[in-house]
C-alpha cells in the first residue's frame, strides 16, 4: 500500500469487492484487496455464465436510480476493458395482474417512467414462442433488460483495480479486525495490517466475519440448470427475452437465453435450502432437477421436458427483508459492509463499488442507499430482547 490516499483493505474479491477495489484505486486510495480463493472461482455467488439486469424493479422502486447508474458504469467498464459484458435482450415479468412480480414491476416502471408494455398471455406467447403463460397471467415487457457476463465482469473489474495500482492478494484470508485509535487493525492468515478503513465484501462468508450480533444474514443454496431444448432457437435472444414468472403459489422461476445458442439456463429464485458456504451440498441431485422441471412446466414447458446439459450450485446471502446491506458497520466507523445481496445484487456491482468509494473517501454518497443501512435491524433486536449492537471484534474465521 504505497500511494498517498487513504489506506483501505478490501476483504473479498467477488463482484462487490472487485468493484470496490476498482473504484477506490481509481479515485486515489491505496488499496490492498484479498481473497482466499482465485479470480473467477465457483464457490461463491458470482459464477454461472449469466446474470439478469433489468430496470422495472419489482422488489422496490428505490433500486431504479441505482440500476440506471449501474448500466452506465457497465458500459464504461466495457469501453475500458474492450470486452462485451452486457447484452440487451429485453425482459418479461409474467404473473397475474395482482402478483407481487407484475404489480412491483409496474410500480417501478410508472414511478420512473420506464418504457414498458403489458401484454395478455396470448400475446406474450405470440411474441416469445418459448413462453406459455396461463390465460389469467399477463407479461410486463421492458426493452432495456438484458444479460451480464459475471465471470468476465469480475475479471474486468480486477483488471481495472490492478491497473490503478491496487495490490490484489489471492490466497489470503481475512481472519479478524479491531478498530484502533486511528483506523483499523486487520489480521489475515499471512500478516497483520494497519489501515484507515476496512471494506467487508465476503458474500456468503460474511456471517462469520460480522459475528452473531452483527446484521442478520442467512445463506441459501441455489441450483441453476442449462437445458438443451429441441427448439433452442426459441430460447435464444432476440426471440427469447430474459424472463421471470411468478406461479400461482407465489414461487419465482426465471430463464436467461444462453450466449452459446445451444442451451437455455433456468432456475428458481429463492426456494432453496438454508446452507453455509463451508458445508453446502455442491452436487446437483435428481430431486433438484425434478422440482425445477415442475416449476418450469408453468411457463416454459419445452424446457421442463428437455435434457440437461449442465448445472451448477450457487449461494444467495439473504437479509430478513431481502434488501442489501451497504454502509458503515454498526458501531464501527472504520469498517464498511457490503453484503446480504439476497440473490439480486450482481447487476449493481459497479454502483456498489462507487458507493463504497464515496463512503470511504467522502464520508457520504449522493446515491439513495438509505434502505440498505446495515443498522436497520438493531431496532428489531432491541424489541425482541436480542443482544444490542455488533461486537467490534468478531471471532476469527476458520484458517
Ligand atoms: C444462482 C444465482 C443467480 C443469480 N442471478 C442474479 C441475476 O440474474 N441478477 C443479479 O443482479 N444478481 C443475481 N444473483 C446475485 C448476485 O450474483 C450476487 O448478489 C453477487 O454476485 C454477490 O457478490 P458478492 O461479491 O457479495 O459475493 P461473492 O462473489 O461470493 O464474493 C465474496 C468473496 O469473498 C471471499 N471471501 C470469503 N471469506 C473471506 C475472508 N475471510 N477474507 C477475504 N475474502 C473472503 C470469497 O472467496 C468470495 O470471493 C444471483 C446469484 C446466484 C447464486
């Protein structure tokens, strides 16, 4: 850490840590970033060939300005790295008119005047032959939705960080931290460091670093499957958009046209088993496939009966309200936390990096992040009699 700016340690080099390291180093911070695993590894949350990006955000209209900023930053990263990271395919959200998905997407589209159309079920099928909504469903189509390349995106962010002088230490793990008089003391499995700030971006491993009285996080196992449908052209862009469908039981299934034009990726959003990053079952079972096929039968029946090409296990790190945690670690002024992305964080990675750099270098950000305050669960804790506040020195993670 040799530059003149503040000394910042970034722990975790998945999507969020890589974006933070890139933004911080670009803006003059002296960055040391570490991760026990290698770039583009498949044990966390940022692998799997594709990620959806969309603007008519059913979860909450508060996310729309952030995702719009993220689109611009992904395009800038593409230009900087000379790689194609974002392909616009359009997107369709399918459900009954009163479903959480359609109502939520419509609320965001109206609030932010996003281009969109609402189609009846038969028109969804006519426009996108792979999709067969039931007659009581509608489809909200947004032209600006598309697909991101997650592994390449992370590599580009890492390249950018290194290009701006960040030291990247793969094979090095954060063990613990303690606030000091003038910053934070950081312990890794290789050394002890003094820094002005620590940025925690440890994904599904965050729980062991924030400790039992830190913000509540739970890890959920997710299975993504690539099918080989006979009519594969129907599952390729532009004939097939990215799609999310809400079933009559309130379950969410989604699909992404594959860039290889041979296969189509699909998965359930949530509905997975609670797990830990260390002990999660990483093999995909027959039962996993059966339950996905059952759900897909309601929206993309040709996938539900198609042979499987490949499958992968990935991890969600959920907060109780499924909103992110971004901000100062409660009670620790020298530690920033970016975690709990609850299965919908990837698209935001570059803007999360920018926000973390704002908080680290300016002390505040113009982006609307109030809803992500890591301290918001303290009130619930106090009401339920749980221990107040986080422990400033979390127990060491496993070496
Ligand atoms: C199947 C699946 C599909 C998804 N689909 C979408 C989608 O379509 N659109 C979307 O926007 N989002 C999607 N998401 C969510 C998105 O991918 C995640 O929110 C995002 O990738 C989380 O990034 P992260 O940096 O927090 O975690 P990760 O990328 O897992 O990074 C955490 C890093 O921390 C490191 N680490 C762990 N312990 C330590 C330690 N002690 N010290 C230092 N480093 C440590 C790990 O090795 C890891 O590299 C999906 C997620 C999954 C699993």
